[in-house]
C-alpha cells in the first residue's frame, strides 16, 4: 500500500471502518456514512490457529471465504484490507475518514467516544485488570489499525459509556467502600452502544422525543442485559463490574449468590479460574440444558423436553424480575423494548416475558408478535398504555455514526 494518503475532500469523504476485535477474532464493517450503506462486512476468526478463516461480503456481492493460518491481528487486518482492495474500496482510499473501534471497558473516565491518543491508549491499558478478557484484544486492534493508517483518527467507542449516567446508588455495590475503591469495583454496565442506539430508535418509533420517555431496554443476544433509561439516560443496568451479572445468558449464569463462589472453592475444591470458566462459559442456558441457541431450545420445548423447558422458564423468570425491578426504578414506563438475536427473533420469549404483567399495563398482541421483520415495530395491542416494541440493534452503525461525528469535528 502506498505510504502517501490523499487528504479526503469534498463529496467522497464519508467512509468509516468499524472494527470489533476479540481475543481470536476481528469483525469489520466498512460503511459509507453519506447514506449509511454497508460497503462490506467481514469476519476473521480463529486467529493464531492453523484453521483461521476469513469471511468477506461486499455490498451486493457474493460472500468470499478463505481459510489458512492467520498469525495475529495485524495479519488479520492486512487480510481484510486485501479483500476490501479487491472490491475497489481499499483502506488506502481518501474516502476513508476514520476507524472506529469497539472498546469494551471505558472505566470511569470515558463517558463519550474518544479519539485515541497515546494517553487514551494508556488509560485503556490501565483498565485491563477490570476487563482482562476484552480490553487487551481491543488495544491490539487499535494499535494494528493505527500502524496501517497512522494519518487517520482512530476513535474508541466504549460499551460502558452510556451507563456512566447511572446514579451512584445504582452503580455502587454495598461492600466496604475503601476496598471497592482501591480495586475499582463498581457496576459499569455493558452493551451501552446498543442500549443507546435502541433507545433512540424506540423514541423514533413511538414518535416522541427520547427526553420524554422512560424505557426498559432488553438486549437479549448471547450475552444479555437490561437497562432502565429515563429521558435518554441510563439510570440502571443489569451487568456490573463484568458482563457476568444480571440476566440468564447463553453461557453465563447472571445473578447468583456470591457465596456460591466461596462454596465452590471450599467445598468443591475449584480454583478461581475454574469457577470463572464455570460461571462464564458453562452456565446460563448451556449449563441448564446443553444448548444456548434459543431456536434449538424452543424446538426442544415444543417436543416436550423437560430440561429445555426448565431452562426456558428460568430465563424468562429472570427477565420478568428485571422488568418489574426497572418499572419500580423508573416509576412510570412508556415502553419495554426487545433487541438483539433473541429479543428480535424469539416471539415465544417476548410473549412469556410479558405474560402476566397486565397489572403494569403490559401486554403482547399475538398477531403482531408473530410478525418477522427487520424493522422497528410495536408488538403491544393497539392503544396499550405501555408499548412493547422490537427494535433491531445495530452496534456497528452506531459506532460508525459516533466515529464519523467526531472525525468531522
Ligand atoms: P451476540 O451476543 O453474539 O452478538 P446475537 O445478538 O447475534 O448475539 O444473538 C445470538 C443469539 O440469538 C443466538 O444464540 C440465538 O439464541 C438467538 N437467535 C438468533 N436467531 C434467532 C431466532 N430466529 N429465533 C430465536 N433465537 C434466535
């Protein structure tokens, strides 16, 4: 690639590359922010293994797949850049104005998307002890992209940022204050980019300013979190110091009595790492019934499988508890909004989570709930006091939007 980059000017300058770097994967999307179209999307996975795989889909084109060892994130990004160049939308184009990075943990400092400087990078590194699984990969992604295009703004968009508006009484755990502060133990919340985007889109759907609305947002993907959003600001959320707290998830337990962990150590002889793996990877739906895909769980429920039925009921029971809790936190609820893989696609989960909540003014209309669509929509009966809505999330678009806004300043 030529080391000389042209300055982006005029009409062409509207592309943003969004990178979501995990420990062994990189997801990328190239968006044109003039019309918000996706020029290409892709994924490099199993980085560092012999069986690395790159899957790349250009807008309106065929998906291409390549397998073969990709050593590290730098090679992954080079490979992605090669695919984009082959489509005539290479990363050396003057139309590319910024690179946006999903960064999981922004700690207390980052309440907004931030242009990455050396100082910002150091601060993200300082947060590694509270996000050991995520921040190191995010940092690698930023360094790699910076090396590729040092002339471009790299923007960090934090999963925690939206939740920094939580009042202290929601963010603090009731443990010894000195110990908590010494180790930065508090509730940070995650999926913030999604909660923020979905809140705004829900307000558009309802035709009211987000400032006037009290929303309960349920982001139900493989990871899952609920948030209470008052006037567009998060006032409580279910994930805490790490993404383990709160709802039952695909592989994570969500809320448990913390004494379970001492018990596992003292009585079952498990190490901290083993308990971590148990609660993060072998619990939740997969721990309860062996499956974490809601489609498969529903198929088993419909076939009369008792373990799958119990797993489904536990999942829904937890959801209901959070809806009730956040209704109390908010005092008045205007809408309950479902999003992410399960929330957008699983009519049975929505129906079961709302069933019996008529006392809160909540109900689901079976016909509306059965509609399959990629568009924001209401699933509550016409004229319901509280809306129940499905709003597809789009974290990449939101990261691109925030990145573009900063890059233009
Ligand atoms: P991630 O947290 O990995 O971003 P997603 O938001 O993509 O997850 O959600 C993935 C989950 O969504 C799957 O594990 C599956 O349980 C659920 N899911 C996806 N499609 C459907 C569907 N059609 N019906 C029910 N559940 C679905």
